[in-house]
């Protein structure tokens, strides 16, 4: 169907992940301004600002939700409080708990903070009490009572010499505590709603408080009186006092008076002059909201509303946290957006690669905003425009233009600046009467988009030739063609690679093929029928006249565009197949399902070659890069994963491994030739090939003084090499041919290494237990062989040569010399033939005679033991009374001793007789007969 020389993909590996790291709660930035600390359920995550990656994650053993935390001013200590009423002190850089103690509070801790010296920790509880802890000497120093309800705010005065603590609770007052007397000095009353934050001037004499009652109050701490109340006209969640010695003229500050910045429910930063209460600057959001949505900005539940405002003095930046768990960094004095991090993406509904070299991804979540992530830093741009949940995305060929559709019944076209990477909306269209659930772009050039809706229609929208916008104006799109395509919701639309065909898939279980060649019209070409449930995705092959569809019936089908017949069906998902795309130039498929799996299929063999356990929930987002070297997946489990195609990497690694093996084998051969056995053995062990190691052991045992050399070599190995050698011995010992080499190595290890050291080896007990049964079997086999060799030796000495001439040459005499202890147990001397009348003695004949021995067939084990004892006795007697050899005859009847006759009588039950078959031509070798 396609290029058969193409290398098929075999595997993908995770390259990077974008995971939730903040789900609401406190946020704090380290003093060195390199890390962001934020709560995420039962964890405190540490995010590195420069990379956007989670570098540490602190979690309680009991997995209880963390209610509050505080980082010391020197960035050394982190203290967390959980619902289990425990306080834990952490070395956060090592993610280790160094100390834990009971909080003494009767209910969970709601707030906490360190003083500027990092020695005192204040905790405010839901029980209305405040406790101060000396974290160095580890004891509670103060127990402050008097607050009503939850103490949600505690703050030390920046001048520690004053020993003052400020707190606020449900009574909306700000209590000032003198830590010397442990008494409440006064209650600053001004707010009628919860006090959210405090900010102090550089000299410590002025304080500004913010509240959800939409006011900020400027306090004179010397007189403990309110100097001015400034109406903000929004619920204020954070206030920061600006340094008076810096130039902030870019944000409207022209005097040296006190100015402060507020963040609140409107989602914008505003600069106020404290002396006059006048707003001198209001931040302008780079959004594309229509005038109809301006009223939504006043709502308290606006997703852009700000819940935290933090000052980063060292780098002159501000950090804000939105209600949608996004963290934004602004650079002063211009308040330009520097970085954005998405703490929680909610359910991911679609995801696509974007930008030059697929450096970015655009994500549609369960939200009206789009998020564009830079993969290198995880920094994010948040795109405003849609007013309801965005459902689908598609990208044009060059990767800088993409389209989106949403529940707000509209479609939008967005453009990324190739230089700055900034994205803005360039076109907008809305004429559907229901939710727009799918969208696709033209393939050859950016000339049109197609949308499918729950109103059962498909619309084709023409794009203007020049999409550049002037003065921020957005092009308004109109649909040049509308067709009622299906009887139910249109779930998917796709344009063919040549822009001449359109495919649509619907909840009505059918897919349809349309012609786009006509001017302003869509013509139905055919219908694909065969799925048992609704179709989720349609996709054209990039090279063949084939259409792929995925369905809620758990199958993926390939269809012919010629006759609309089903060519192949792929089954493997346990639930709905939500997405299908072509990869490897149309020779393979990637599918994702509601079972959380992503499967790689080879079309030719109809085989699933890889299943990736990608997510814990439905995988709605699936897209391959333009270079086809990576893919991205997004799921309703809120995770986004970028995968790298490791097929070529694995092939390259395998080839490099093979080349390395060849080089090491050659080096090993050279080392053995040079008799550098220690290096050779170490190299063989590094190859992790037991057979190669065995070859080295055999080479060592073939040289002189092999035992000493083997002992010296083995004992010089490293501990990990000895561990491997012990493991190899267990393997060798299973084979009778290799057991002697295994036992030789084991003898060295067991003799010279103490048991305590051996048992420390990885898997030592298992290996030793595996050695025992095979060793016992080898010992039994060798014992049986020893017994049989004694039989042969005994019978060989007792053999008669019948019909032999009375005189025999010295060369023809039969050697009956007993075996010495130094000789091998099973060995027969062979005499070379001396003339035509010489008698040939062959070891093979003796073996054959042993095999035919009737005694072996008849006697039982007890008889063997008894016969062995008798044979041993006979050997000793033969050694003590060895007869001298004569020059002529050997073992004649007249020369036999009476002792030997008595021995024959005693053993006649075992050996019936020895006969030599006579032959007139050549004397025969003695044979055993019954």
C-alpha cells in the first residue's frame, strides 16, 4: 500500500510530561526567586521557575491533605501542616522529613509564617489560637488566645527587633500582638470582610491591608491608626507596596509618594497612590474578548480573577495566581508578562503540535481558554476568546496557524508569530445553531476550514488571503457552504491531502465522503456503513485512497474510497476508540481509547505492535508531529504526555551494542593469547555472557599450576564481579560437562571468602540453594563411576588368556600392575603391536566388555557395594604381593598363587568364568563371558 522500504515504528518512550502541580491553596516563592512552592492535595510541589519542571515533591506519609506550609526566609526549612494535626519539618532539597511534632491545635492549622531570622514559626489554627515555635530549640514559645474563629492570616513585622505579630480572623479585625508580653496590644478595625493580605513599607512604619470588602486601608503603625481608606471597587486578594526609590513612570507613578499594587476579582493589576486614593494605572489584558463579555469580568467567579499577589524584589517582578490555578510572572516596571505556568489543566479534550519544529503544543481543556505550552520550559500562554468550553483543534500545514471550535457555537482562527511565539486570534465565525464539536483545516494551503456541529450540519468557511490584523481587528468569517450531513451529532470532520474530499463521522454510526471540488457546494459521494455504534474520528491516509474511522464499538476500520468497502478491522481496545491517526507514511496507525491506552498498529499485518499504558482515563488528544518522530497525548486525567519514537534509537543502540560486543570479543581473544587472565576474566564478566566467562575459566585451568592461578585471579576480582561469577557457577553447575569448572570456582570462593561476605552478595542464597541439588547429583554420578572403574580393574587382573602359547614375548605380556593412587581411576595401558604374532590390547574392547558384563545386569545395589569392598581388598592384596614378571610366559596356570585361587572361589558367585575364544590365526583379546 505504501513504501515497503520504510522502517516501521516499534516503540515510543515518554519524553516529557505536563502534570497538575497546583490545585489551590497557598503559594510561596523562595527568597532566591528560583522556586515556586505550592500545594497540590497531599503534596507540596517545588517548581523550578527556569525550566517549569517539578524538581521536588513533599508528601506526608499518612497522605493527609496539607492545610498550610511555610518556607523559612533563608530557604533552608520547610514546615507543613496536615489534617492529622501534625507539623513536619523538611529538608526540602532532599525531600526528607527531619522532624515532626504535634501541632497542639485541636483542629487543623489554617495559616503559618516564619520570621525574618528563620527561627520563629507562627501557626494560626481553626480553633482561634496562635502558637509560636522556636524551630531551633524545638519548643512552643507562645500560645496566643483571643481571636474569634479561624485565624487565616499571620504575619511577622519585618523588623524583628519590634517582636510584633499581626493576625486576622473571622471578626475582620487585625490584631497586633506584643511577643514580649504575649498580649494583644490593639485590634485595627477598618474592614467589614475578610482581610486577605498585609504589606509593609521599607521603614516599617506604614502598613497596607486589603480585604474582600473592596477596600484597602493605609495604617500608621506608630499611632496604630488608619491614615486612609482607599476604595478599590473589587474584592482585593493581594496588595504589594512598591519601593519608593525606583522609577515606575511606565505605570503612571510620577511622584515620590507611597504607591501600591492590588490584585483582585477583576483579574487585572492596578496601581494606586496612597495619599490620594487615586488609581494611576490599570493593566491591559492581551485578550480577544468581545464587548458582550465585558460584564463577565465583574463576576466573582471569573476564571481570570486573581487570588494571590507576590513580590519578587531581587528581580523586580510580581507573581499572580489566578482562580484557574495559573501562575503568572510580570516584569516591573512595565508589568509585561514574562512567564505563565498552568497549575491544573482540568480535563484535556484535544492537543496539537504547533510552531517551528513542533516546539509548542496547543491544548483545549475543559475551559473556555486555550493554552499554548512551550515544551522546553513548560511556560504557557493563555488565550482568551471563546466564551465556553473549547472542544476541538486543528493545525494548518506550516504549523503557525490553527483553528478551534467550542460550545459557544463559534469557530476561531489563531496565528503564532514565528519570531516572538506570541499567539493571537485573527478570525472568528459563528453561524451554527448548536455546539461545534469538530473542526479541520485545509491541507495544501490555508484557504478554508470545515466545522461539524451537534446541529447535524457541516459548514465550509473560506479564509481571507491575508490574515494579518491591523489595529487588533479580527476577520469575520462566513460559511460559503452548509450541508445537513447526518441525522445525529457530527463528531469528526477531515479534509483529504489534496483538499478535494471531505469525510464526516457521526453519532448515527455512519461516515460519509463528500466532494469539495464544486464552487460553493458539497456533493455526497458515498456512505461508509459497518460500525455498530457512533463514530468518533475520521482520518485520511496521507498516501493511499483509504479512510480510517474509530468508533464507540471498540473497533477501528479502514475503508476504500473507491467502492466504500471495509478493507480491515482492528480490534484491541476494551472500550471506545476515540482517536485514530496515520503514521509512518500511512503504513501504521495510532489509536487512543477511553481505556487510557494508545496502540500502534501495522496495517499490512493487521497487528498491534505496541500498547502504551499512557493515561488513567480517556485519551481524547492524539497528534503526531510533522516530522513523524514524536506524538503527544492528552487525557481527562489532566495529564499531557509527549512521546518520542525510539525505533531508530533502539536500532542504533542495538547496532552499537553488537559492534561493541565484537570489539570486546577480539580484545578478550588477545588477552587470553597474552595470558592476561585477570583482565580477560573481568572483560568477559562485563559482557554478561556466562559461556564467554566459562571459556576464560577453562583457559586458566589448562595451564600449569592452574589451581593457584585460578585462586589468584578470582580473589582479585571486584565484589560485583564475584557476585556475577557466583551466579554463573549456578548456571554451569547444571551441566555435567561444565560442573568441574563450576566446582573449581566455588572451591575458591567458599574457601577464601567468609560466609558473612558471601551472603551479602545479591541473590547469594538463591544461587547457593540452586547449587546443592545439582552438586549432590554430580557426586552420586562420580561415585557410581568410581565403583564401576574398580570392577573393571579387578576383572582385568583376574582375566585368563586361554590357548596362549607357553612362551610369550615380553612385549606381549599383559600388564596387571594395580592402579596407583596418583594414576587416573579409569585408565588402561595400551601396548603397541610388535610383529605379526603380537597381541593387540585395545581400551575400547575393555569398555565393550564392561558394557556386556552380565554382572551389571543382574546384581543389585547391595551386591555392588559388597563387590566393591571385595575388589578393593583384592587390589590391596595385589599391591602387597606383586608377582615379578617373567621373560617368557605371563599368568600361566603353574604360576598362579593359592591365594588367588581362594579369592576366585570366594568371588565365584559374582564372576562365573573368564574364557578367551581360541582362533587359529591370531590370538584374541580377552573378553568377559558368562
